[in-house]
C-alpha cells in the first residue's frame, strides 16, 4: 500500500492460510483453518506485527435426504486468535464461538 506505513512510506503485508475439510458422513463435515498475517509497517494491525488464528468447526446437514432439508447447513465453530502484543482488550489472545445457518435455493 503506497504511503500506508506509519512513517508515511509504503506498507507491506504478508499472510498465509491453510484450510482442511473431512466428510465424516452425510450429516457432518469437520473443518479446520489456520492463518498468519504479518504487518511490519502497522498498516492493518496497528501496534503488533503478527497475528495467528486457528479455527475448528463443522458443517452439519441435519436433513441430508429431504428434498428441501438438504439445503440447510448449520456451521458452528470455535476460534483462537493470538498476537505478539496485547491487542485483544489487553490480552495476547482471544477465544470466540460462532454459529450460522445457511439455506441455499
């Protein structure tokens, strides 16, 4: 990002991620994700250089054989974030839980 660094110079941001999914059966697919982002110039992350994230979750299809119900997906997950500095309300880490429901048509 041109002129995006704290000192007015160009900002460089690096990120890597890994994703995995395993279909346990017709009802459940287990999922995992890890990510790393490096922002040495403070463009996106502010006072910290590195943030790491790991998430485990699932996609649940409660009605996989029903003509309408097969379109419903429930996706719970748990996520852990970690940073080099205390950027999460004065902590270096945070844990969050989430769930969503998707109905496709």
